C-alpha cells in the first residue's frame, strides 16, 4: 500500500514537472527582439537615440533611450565596433554619448537553452521507461490506477427529486419503497423485511433512467455513488474488479446510500459466449460485482440501482433473487407524459402566446425525455438566432423536424428545378391521399424542404398514442405511402428512386398484416415465422421460418395482392383529383411548406395558390 502510494506520487510528480516545462516552453517569454543592420544602428546613434550597446563576441544588444526592448545586431568578426561605426559615418561626439560594454564570451548560455528545450522530452522519455519497467515487473495493476481512482468515488447528494422526473408515475411508485427504506432502514429491519438489494432500471436511451436514479437518492437524502459499465472495461486488465471493490468499500462506509451502475450491460452480458479480447476482464468485473452483492448483509443499507437498455443480454446470475431482482421499466413517454416533460423543460423560458404545448406533445410520439429537452433547447436557440424575445410555435415545430429527421434544413434551392418539381408532386400525392382516406392519421403539414436524407415530408400524426390499430388503418396507411410514387407516375410517366423509403414502409406494414396480425382473409388468423423481437429497441433480431415453401409462396402472393389493390385505389384517387394535385404541387413550389389549413383551402378551391401570403415576409416580432 505504502510502496504503491509513493510510486504513484513519483509518477504524478514526473507528469507535473513535464507539463510545467512544456508550458514554459510554449508560453514562456517568446517575444523575439527585433534585429537591425549595423548601418541602421549607426543612423540611430547619429540621432542620439542609442543609450548603450552590449557587445558579446559578434552579437550586439542595442539599448534605446526610453525603450525597454533592445535591438539585436551583429558586427564583423575581429574589427572593433567603434571603427566600423566611424566607417559608417558616425561622428566621434555622438559615439561618445553611447556607453559600450564588452562582455566576456559565453558558452554556458547556449548549453542552458538547449537543456531547457530538451527537458520535457527527457522527462517524457523517463516516464515511458518507468512505465515500461513497471509493466514488466509482472504487476497486473499497471500504474495502480484501479486503486488510486478509489479516491475519486465521492458520493454527491443530488438535489433532484421525483418532481423533476415528469411522467413515469408507475416507476416512481415502485421506487417509493426504496426511498422509504433508505430514509428509515431500522423500521424495515425491525420487522424482518427482506430489503431490496438491487433495482434494474430498464428502458431505451434518454428515458430518464439516470435522472430517476438521482431522484431516488435526492428524495431519500442519501449519497449517490455512480459508475458506468463502460468505465469498468476501460484501460488495463484487472482494473475493473478492483474498481468494483473500491466502489463498494466506499459505499459501505457511507451507508445508507445508493450505488448507481449505468450501462450495466457493458459488463453484465452473458458469460461464456463470444471470444472478445476484453472478455476475461469483463467476466472478472462481473464476478466481483456478484461477490460484493452477496457480501452485503442485511445490515448494510446500500441499494444498487443499475440501468440498461438491453435487459435481454444480461447474465442471468445478475437477475437472481438477492441481486437485481427488482425491475422497473422506464418506457417511452405517452402523450400525457410528453406533455408533463415539456412543462418541466419550458419552465423559466419565455414562450410566445401562440405556443400550444398540447399540440407539440401530440406531434412528438416516440420522443423520449432527452429528445424533448433537446427540442426545447433547439427552439430557444432558433428564437435567439432570429432575434425574438420569446420562443414561437414555429421555432418548436421546426425543432421537432430537425430532431426527428436529423440535421439542419438544407435549402431546397440546392436541388435542380426539375427535381424540385418531382418532389413537389410526390409530396402533393402523399398529402392528397392522406386527406382523402378516412382511417389513417390526420394531415398536419406537407413540405418540400429537404431534411436529413429525406427530400420532402408529409406529416400526418395520430390524435393520441394508440395501442390498437384496425385493419382499415393499415390499408389506408399503405395507400398514403403509395401516394408519392403514384403521383410521379401519373404526372411524369416515369418513376424515381425517391420513393424507396415509402416502399420499405409499405412492405413492412403489409408483411406484418399477413404474417403477424392475421389480417389476410386468404391466409387466415395465423402467424408465419417466429420472431424474436427486442421490445425496447423495436427491432427484429431474427426470424425463424416455421412454414413450408408452398406457404411462403402464398404469403408472397397475398402481400403482392394487397399492395397491388392499394396501388390501383390510389391511382383512382389521384386521377380523379388531378387538378388539385397540380394546384398543391404549384403551391408547394412557391411556398415550400403548407400547413393543413392552407392545404385544405387550396384543395377545396377556396383559395388559389397565387393568393397565398408571401412566405418571405418577415416574421412578426
Ligand atoms: P437515460 O439515462 O435513460 O439515457 P437520462 O436520465 O440521461 O436518460 O436523461 C437525459 C435527459 O433527458 C435528462 O437529463 C433530462 O433532462 C431529460 N429527461 C429524460 N426523461 C425525463 C423525464 N421523465 N422528465 C424530465 N426530463 C427528462
Ligand atoms: Mg443515462
Ligand atoms: Zn414519399
């Protein structure tokens, strides 16, 4: 212990000295004195400006009256300075006013400068040599970082409470018990209650797991020790396990308290699979966590909270009773949850009267808390850049699109006019079908301003988060997605690759209708293929085929039939509304974006595209 401490101190000292030397080298006096030729010096003497000249071998330091900064000059070797100056026309009387000091030749100065320059290099080389010998000495804990970092676990006391975590009421309820236990452990122990040891917070990124863990410790008023799973795996072998030991030791000394392990899946994957290099390290760390958890008696009032978005890959040993046996789910917030989170984040920010937070919440299904925080922040930035005093609805809606599509908007002027026209008809086609069908989500707006990889966007969002979708919804949804492609074909007699995103969506919807929802009359209420789906990532991990080649053909036929039927239907719809298609496309080319009211007015013919207000008029302040 002592030896390793002094070794560490030595290393730190070396690093410090090297840093200081580097700093001096870079930031030390760097102003180079100006050089002058001898004839310039002569004329300065003639004007009586020179006070003193220091001569060291051939080098001259010419000190000017009333100036701090001397000039540097050189004289010829072997010729006295005064003779040279007289040769340059300096009068004897003027020269007498200048004090000339002849200094002894220096050899040490150069050497000193050289060493000063080399010092950082030497020190760094020394450090490397030291490290090299250390790691060769067979000591697993290279640098003993694992130990020294222990001092960095300080349990801070978060001021966050449950009020700062909006929505998530169920999770709060479940965690209330943990809070009560941490506040008054004796009460529970006296009754012989088995105390929860580990709580696993499960949910997609940005749903507020870290925030919730802090809120628990804030509510209970106990210290909060946190570490991230990926930190365990960093750097040197053997460090992970020792960090776990240190962490638990610190926590024990500060109980009651909370240990929060973020991203526990980084260390807590199934053991004994894969052949990764850091595999052993991970296993040792995980084992150490398990050992420490088991070592907790009922008298240690420490509760572990871990967070992950991949509960499916965790080692079962972690989830056994007495370990992380409580699971609290932090799901994506629903409509009311998003509304509540908006409230938390707009607090203290000036909102224009036109801002309708209900509508914003409706427009952001799928957003997690972190997205909403980001949305409010982006809106504030937009408003500031436009020199507004408050955040307007337009700022917020633009931020929604930025966040959901990624990347700031590229001006559509960068597209060729032909491409713009195609995109305008494509989006107009989507929008008209969305408007005409009864069972899909209502139209919000349509735009041909490119965002991220999409060239345009027709926004239609549900009135509320839905759990149940009827077959008619899917049928209409497919029609909406086909609107763009059909419009292109109808107007230009040719089709583009711009519809590939739509087509992917259509394929997914129709395949699911046939193989998973049992919505095809021909195939009946049967599921084809067993899907292992990860609920939280919403991603299909694998599909196992459990049907014959013949059935596979039937499924494909049925999928094709549904899409074909929808295609014919959309062709009929758009063909019957060709005039409106032209009008909407024209309006889009002029205005780039149409809100639903403007769209309906043009569609119904109550306003002509030419009568719309000028989109470039300055926004009201
Ligand atoms: P996670 O740990 O699940 O990835 P975080 O706790 O780091 O998510 O959340 C990131 C940020 O998002 C938080 O700091 C907070 O500002 C915001 N946030 C997330 N969920 C909520 C919520 N339910 N209420 C308020 N803010 C939230
Ligand atoms: Mg987090
Ligand atoms: Zn499209």
